[in-house]
């Protein structure tokens, strides 16, 4: 049996953010399509179309929309532990249409929650940097949706 090589700093992104919400609220934001479409896109983009089948083996599709431009993302849920953890594949043009793996953890920290997003198996340094910028902006948008006074980053 072939094993995947261990992730390296070149193909992995880690985003950490304290958010004024409970783990339950954050988990719900990641698992409800109507809520997710409000934040799962770059800040200045027009809209998102989101379809979720949140169960291990279930799939999702997220189309980020900016005018005529549509960037499609799809994947499959690998692990779900409410309200602590979501693990899923992430496939898009940014991953050269190959599956990468996203792990989103929610850690209660008093009246806030630390969100830790780890995106691995990205196809190289440029893809990792593009996803670092994208995820940072998207997690910032999520934080502002839950707490309008939150800073962008």
C-alpha cells in the first residue's frame, strides 16, 4: 500500500482566528448552506452558491461568484465531530483539480472560540500562498458575520 508523503510547509496552510461565537455557532455556520453562502467567498465578491450534504461520505459544492466569474469548489466530508471538527477534501482549479484536505477545528476559549483551519496536500508553494490569502479573507468575513465589530484579519 502506497502512503502519501507527509505534508510540508510548502503544501500546507494553517489559519488561526479567535471569533466571538460558540463552537456550536461556528460549526453551524460551516454546516448550513444558507448561512455559508453569506461568508464563503472573498469579501468583495458578489455571491456564493452552496450545496451541502453534511455527513461522512457526503459531498458539497461551493461556487464563488463575482460578476460573470464563477470559481467552483467541491469535496467530500471525511470526518465530522460536532461541534469540534470538520474534515473534508477540497478540489478546485486552485488545487489543480486534485483533492487536498481541509481540517477545521473549533476550540472553546472562554466566551470566544479559536478556529484552526489546516489545509494540506496543496500542489506547491504558490497554491499554498493563494489559499492562505483566500482562507484568511474568508475566515475574516465569517468572523465579521458573527461579530460585526471584528477586524478584517
